[in-house]
């Protein structure tokens, strides 16, 4: 065999062997996805679909919440969705009980050292954002004013500002707690999608929030999401930004709306509908895949 041909064959064999070795190493680096979903009702997606089989009745956890949609796409080796409506950061380490049905165990019980992916939406219940429901009833008394803000701040203090400041270290401890229990997991904290339009004075009476209360409540949600971003940055957690404008409760086109006000689609009031849960899943999957490709 001519020397040139022999050298060419040897080079070809070496190249094939190197490529094969690289592919084998890459496959070895790709560990099975073991996914745990934590969080509150924005994760659990109450009233958007049928109840998730085997879940505590009080959690009202839908079987098409965003973690389930993520799991359908990733096909993980294991998947645990322990999210629960009404959950606070304290329910990461303590059981959540209800007047009817079984309790939801501490959500962190689902985490293990083998967990590779964790998603979380939390903080809204810690700051008492459900108090904003009061705005619905008050809006009719002064639809052009700010009756909700006036009522909540009557003593000269803003309860939301105080509760956001108080909740910040609790959120930070929750994020740190995930890392402690699952040190190899990629952790994603989802922001709360916009409930009210990014601009303007809302859409009273379709969504019964007085015109002057719209910028106030919009500011509260912005402060909440800002706090979540700050705590995520401190704790090495990836933020999934779900706050794209044009998907709020005032959107007349139901196909574009992610959050229901007074629901016209399956959802709890002021919560994501099926479009919202799908969007939250898609945005999280995009962030996860970017992180996975960067890691390689």
C-alpha cells in the first residue's frame, strides 16, 4: 500500500475514533432529568383543567399546569409536582393543611440529591396579594378614583411595601434551601405574569379595578417581581421572565390573554388560564435549553 494512502487511512481511523469518543463522553455527561416542581397557585393552575390525580384536594392542582407541560416535553426520568394553591415560602419546610382532605407535605420533601431540575413560583401569598381582591368590591364605589389604595393606606403606611420587604429574606432562604438539598439542580424562579396592563388605567368594569387603583396595583406587582429577581440573583437562581405585555386580564382576545380577571375561560380569578400555563412552560423550557447548551 502506498505510504500516502496508508497515512490517509490512519488519519481517517483516528478521526472516526476521536468523534466516537467525543460522542460517548457527551452522552455520559447527559444525566437523566429528575424534575421537581414547587410553588403556589400560579404553578398549580387551579380550575384550568381536571385535578391532578392523587393530589391533595385543597391544592386544587390542575393536571395541565406548567410543570406537567414541561414534563411532557422533557420526558424526565422522574417528575414530582408538589405545588399547591395558597402555598407560602414556609410551606417549603412545613405541611400545608386544609379544612377538607389530606395535607400537602412540606414541598422540600420532594427534593433529593439526585434532583437535576427545579421550578418554582412563590412569594405572592407571602405578601398577602390576595388582599387586592378587596379592590374588586371597592371599585364600584369610585370607579374613577383609587378606593382600594385609599383603604389599604389609610393609616399612612403601605401594607404591600412592608410585606414585600418582610418576604424577601424568606424567599432567599427558600432558594438557598433548594440548593442545599439538590446541589446539582438547575433552579428556575418564574416571575408573576402581568395581571393588569403595562400602561393605562385598565378596563373597568370588565375587570373591576378603579382607574386610580390600576397604577397602584401594577406598581405592587412590579415591586414583588423586582424582589424575586433580586433574591434569585443573590442565590444563583435563573429567573424566567413571564411579564411580557399584552397578555393581561384586559386583553379582549382570549387567545392572547394569559391571566383571567373575572374568568371567561377556565381559571381562578386573577390567575393564569391554560394559555398562561402554556406560556410559562414554553418560557421555562427555552431558558432550560439555553442553560443546557451553554453548559456543554
